[in-house]
C-alpha cells in the first residue's frame, strides 16, 4: 500500500518545452571558409566531426570508388602519426572513431570525453590534411575493399537500391555506387587517391561540427589553430561543379530463381534537400507506414498497406523512402516478398500511392504528423546524432534548421496538401524500377506505368 502511494518527483518537460529548450546552434566561419558549428550542453562527452562535400557523385567512371578508398585509408595513419599510431592515440583517449562516405558527403567523427575536445580537433585536422596514403597501406586496403565488395553482393536490399540509382540516373554521376566497381578498385593508384583528396578536401567544402559538453569559443580557437592550413578554394582550383543528374523512368531486373525472396524497389523523382515539398512527402510516407513480419498488431495496424500485407500475406516487409540529393531525389517504396506474391504486393502498393493522391483523410495526416514529431525529437538522443544533424544540415541547407521550425512545417500540412503534392510527384509519372531475385511475377513496365493513374469517370 505504501509503495502504491509513491509518486515520481522528477518533472517531465512537455513536447513544446523540449523544442524551446534546445540549445542554440552557433556557427563561425574562419578566414579560409571553414564553417565551425556547435551545440553546447551539459553532457560529460562530446562528438566532434568533419563533414565534407565529397562523395561518389563527384567522381567519374574511372575514379568511382576513390572516396570510399580514401575513407578506408584515413584511419591507417597520417604523415605525423604513421602506421597504427593514429588509432592508438584515439584509443588512448578512450574515444571512438568512425566515418562514412555517401553519394554527396564524407564524414569523419570522434566521440570522446568533453575535456579532450581540443585533442580531438587536432586528430581530425591531421586526418583531413595529412592522410599518408602509404603505398603499402593502399595495397593492403585494396584487398580489404575487394573482399567487402564480395560481401556486399549478398545484401540484396543494398544491391536493389544501387540498381535503382543506376536505372533512375543512368549515364550520370548519381548512377555510381559509393563503393565503386571491382575493376576500379583494382586499378586506382596512390596518385588517383591523392588527387581526390587535393581536389575535394577544401575548407569551404567542410564543416567542423561538435555537440556535447564543449565551449564554442574553445572549439573555434582549436579550429583556428589546427585547420588554418586547409586550403581555400580559388577560381583556378579544379573543384568540379555539381553535375546535374536527370531522372529516367526505366527498370533494371536481375532475375535469379535460386534466391528465396524477391526484392523490389519502385520510385519516382522526388525533390532536392531544400524543397519544402519534402515535409509533405515525409508525411505521406508516414501514412503509408512500414511493416515487418516481426511486428505485432496484425490486421489492426493503422497503416492500410500493412493491414493488407498481414491479411493476404503479401510480403515479408516493406518500407517507403524519400532519398534527397542537392537537386533531385528518389521517392518510393521497397518490399521483400515471396515469388508468388510480387504481383499482388505491387498492385496494393501502387494503389496506396493513388489513394494518397485522391482520398487522403485528415485523421491519417494527424497520425502521420505525430509519428514524424516523435522521429524528430529522437534526433536529440546522444551527441553523435546531434553532431551529424549539425554537419549534414550545414552542407545541405547552409544552416541548421531548428526543430521548432520543423515542427511548424509539419503542423502546417493538411490532407489537401498531401493530395496536391503527391499528385505533383506521383500521379501519371514514369517510375524507375529495380528488382532482384525470383521476380517472374513482376508486372512488365507498361503495366506498372499504367498503374500510376486511375481512370475516373
């Protein structure tokens, strides 16, 4: 009885208070064009990283894979810290070092104790400016990457999305895979990799971002001390302009009846990062929802497509996506199904798209907006997610968009906007299709194209 009367004395902030109490993101631009951005908090740890406007979109057919190769070599020593000395110095701080390469950006970041922030900035500056690219390490990593490429072929979801980019943006830079081709990895030289670094690792193309228990002034001072040597981009520099990538409605099908499940992705051209239509399309995707056979709820799930998938055993999983780039994007869905369910699942999924264009309801939009708000607040969990949010936003938007502003944009969406924006991007548009596995039941392209509109009398 005594236990039942106990109350929790810890106060809980409301959703509105949470948005209002987020620390300010401070941004300082150094003389060489490097942007330094941070969000200060009372965390005992911090994450500091460098986000660079470089990736497979800036590579040509011969150098595709260079950025991914450089990312592998970046952790294998610098001119000041040869061999494994760099990794040992990171480990001596008890810190965690990581990085990734995508189609439009490359990132290196370190999570450490807040008191070690100046040392972390020094390590990152050494990594970016003085990557050793030793011949012995180049040859060693070449074998490692070739093995990774073999393993990636077994991840059919990734293979499907690579095929989707290849057919949607055929003949352009966005068609390249991030990892590059096996042939390229075999023949890229140290000179090719050094040229890639010299061309793209320029101060105006970089953001030094930090989140956690740090001082913005101390971060800027450390950046001035260690990043002042990063070159500025002059007119005579050979930094390539962002190549325009035109979307093409077409398909790539890789049929293999020996595989147990089919992977299908279908997409139309979506907007670039800065387009306000993205918010509405994200609401539309939240209405569609996502599903996996491990989910509970059965036929009672709020997603109509998920309820159909459960009732008629249409698929093992499905998920909508909205992949954005600087000037274009891919808006679509991906599903995994048994060979005999491909046709039915595709019919229901495209029907859900048409329903978004014609009969979205306010109750669905309200539910979807709440889902997006929950996902948005989840970005506050941990310094690494906040740091990545800062770095990516400055590259994509030129500023970090506050969560209050995102919330206002989400709140402004209604059913009419969803119907209009979905009609703009989906209705009577030519889709790009990628399919891998036992896909005999996949409808031919003309049938898929004809399902992108409804004949209404």
